[in-house]
C-alpha cells in the first residue's frame, strides 16, 4: 500500500489556473487512454483539498461527461478544509482539518491493502510529503503552459528527494513521469 500523488500539470508546473480551473486539461487527451483506469482500480481511499473539491462541485457536468458521474469515486474520500462545504449525497465523503498524520492513519485503515490517492492540490500533497507520508508521484505533464496558477507541488525538493522510475508518452499531448519519494535522505526546505 502506497500514498500516491497522481496529478496532471502544465509544462510550466501548474495543476490549475489562478481561479482553480482544470478546463485546460480536458483538451489534452482522453482519460481512458491514460494510466487512470488501472491506477484508480488500485485506490482504496482519497484525500482532496477544498479547492479541488469545490471545482468538482462547480464542474459536475464536465466531470460526468468525462467519467460518467458527477462524483466518480466509490472509495471513501477525505476532504481537507477549514470551512464548511456542501456534501454530495450518497457518497462516503468525510470533511476533516488538522494534521494529515492522524487522518492518514484513518485512511490507511479504510484503504486496506489498496493505495491512498492524494488527488490535489499541491499544498495538500506537500503536507503529506512534509510528514514523510508520500511514497510516490505520478505526474502527467501536458503540452501546454498556463503562465501562472496553482503549482504542482509548492515545496523545494532537492536531489535525492525524488527518484525517477519511468517516463511514458501518452499520445501527442502528454507524458507521464513516475517518481519514488526517497525516505530519510529527502532534502527539503
């Protein structure tokens, strides 16, 4: 079981625009032609920040068109937020705040032998990294630039913090990079 940050980013390192839009991503390829179907089948629990969750609520029609459902997850989902947010009825969505270490233990119990997916955003993934809980990054880099926006991982990670495991071309618009997080020797500041 691993804790994995699986995300897409623009060539210049942003996961969303300044107003938290992911619309740029839909033009770059088909979700079913990516590693996503295999990846999600191995996920037992999800962690998501409030901006990502609110984008899902605002973009329910786009999400449903792409995935078949406005909330495409059957796994229990932890939404990290310091404010009250609306829920999506009929889904196992848990709103939490505070230290990710305590919540991670709950997520591990719920996930069983499956992986934990850090959906986004980058700040939340960074909190898991800071606590030594992040095991892997799977980043799909799109052939576009946003110029500004929400960064992929707002941390300084210096070698040997990440070890490149593989690179895979996905069509003409995306490349997938897989990194293992080096434990103990990670250099961050």
